[in-house]
């Protein structure tokens, strides 16, 4: 299991990245994260929706109610133009952290 702090820190860039692929609804976002992580990240609705609401309050995502495949209404989320910029910025930051850790943990030749 990943440390709670790491899961919390990665929630925002993961959501922005997934929504950059196209609009989606809450349960599908949870399933996409699970699939991307090979089942190692198991988000709950209780941790997902506060982050979605915060991103919406910040103007990074917008939502709309639509009928789902079953006919039941679902709230779909999509990136705004500000959200696309933020997603790019988040990606740059995480790539830098990833490369730094990769360099640190790479075996050095003898």
C-alpha cells in the first residue's frame, strides 16, 4: 500500500490527467485509476468527491448532469481551459520529481 500522503499528493494530477483524456463521471474515474495502477491505488468516493469539488471551485473542471447508459443521471466532469493549463503544469512538476528520484535511486556504475 502507498503512504496516505503520497496518495493524497497524487490525486490532483491523476484527476487532471484522466480528465485531459475526456469527460468522465466519478465511479469511472475511480475505475480508471485502479486500472492505471494495476489495482494498487484504490480510491473511495469519500476521498474523490471532495477533490473534484475543490477542482471545480478553483475553475479547473466543470460538471454537468447527464443520463448514463442505464438512464440514471450521472454528474460528468470535464477540464476547463484553466484545467488544461494546470494539468500541463502538474505533469511538468511530477516529471521533474520522477526524474530526480530515478537519478537518485539508479545504481551508479562501479
